[in-house]
């Protein structure tokens, strides 16, 4: 099941893609399918369904910034502006991933889909 979440697969059939494009197409990372192209499970059960996912995304962002800070602190110990730059860069680079992962998790947790397998 973890792999289905990482690859953004449908929570019901685990085959259809939740997002329209692969993550490599960075400019279109937010485009979602409205329903599963394979089994028709709704990916947007109600308007505003994904507001709560922002909190997960926010938590991810904080976690990645703490991780970046910790790595720098332990291994590099750079000057303050390097910390700032690395934290902003780290959060920015990670944002498409945290955006997607938070929405997939939200859909798995609260989308009301039963896992068939
Ligand atoms: Zn499906």
C-alpha cells in the first residue's frame, strides 16, 4: 500500500493515476484527475475536500526544513545566510512532492474508498 501512495495510485483499484502527469513534469505537478481513469472512483469527493491536506503538506515542509537544518548543522556548520538559503531551497524543491503526497494521503484516509486488495 505504501507504494500505491508514493506512486499516487487510486485508493480503490490501485491502478489508476490520481495525478494527470508524472512528477517529472514539474510545472504541472498540481493537475489531478477528477476521478479514477480505471475504476471511476471520485478523487475529489466534495468541493474543498483538500483544504485539510494543506496541514499535512505544511507538516512535511517543516519536517524537511528541520532535516535540512540538522544535516547542515551536523556536517557543514555553515554561516547563517547559507542556512536560510538552504532551508528555502529545500522547502521549494520539496513542495511538489509534499503537495502530492499530502493529497494522496488525505484521499486514502478520508476519501471513503475501500481497499479492494
Ligand atoms: Zn481506481
